[in-house]
């Protein structure tokens, strides 16, 4: 580890302990050249890959999930913290599947499930794009399914 003060690569670990509820390791280090002490954090990077509909494989992006949710929830009375919780829940689900890849269909279903509980109008907006609605009958079918779920 390079010292941030003098750039020497010779540092030693003075103390090490779990951080962030066990998701990281906090280390206190000391530079053997200048004596400067500093803290580093080590975190495991879990990478989840997503199979796209066009056959491409790309890295999972919580930001894309958030953008889709925000588009569906535009002008809806939903607390931003609820959106944060839903994005975090979907991210946790996807990362739990790693290193297995997930599909956009898996992610879309998770978004739909979350929106069903959060806001029915946003659910219909998202479903109309995700399920590629072609007409009024598709909306009618989806509204009927929503009403069945409440019964």
C-alpha cells in the first residue's frame, strides 16, 4: 500500500478490524519511511452479469434500475426512500445470484413485484414497456390481474 503523504510503498498494518457490519475490513497503516498513519478499507467487489434481450452480456447496473423506476414513478406521490429501498432490494437479489448470471426478465419481474406494492399506476407504466403492450386489451388484462391480486 502506497503512503498518501510520501508515496513510499513500504507500509505496515498497525490494526485491522471488521467494518460496515462485516462487509469490509478497516486497516490502520503506518508508513515505515515517514511515520504517517492512515486508514484503508477493503471491500469485496461482487460482480453480477446480466443477459440482455439482444443476447449481450453486461454488468448489472443499479443506476439503470433506478432510472426505470423513476420514469415509471414520474409525478407519483412516492417517498424517495421507498425507491431507494426497492433499488437496494433488487440489487441484493441480483448480487446474491452472482456469480450466476441473471436475465433482464429476472430483473424486470423483481421491479414489477416491487412496483405492485409501491404504486399501481407506476406498475402499469412499467409493465406497458416491459411486457410490450400493444393496445388497450393488454392494459385491461393487466388491471384485471392487479385487481385479482388484491382480492
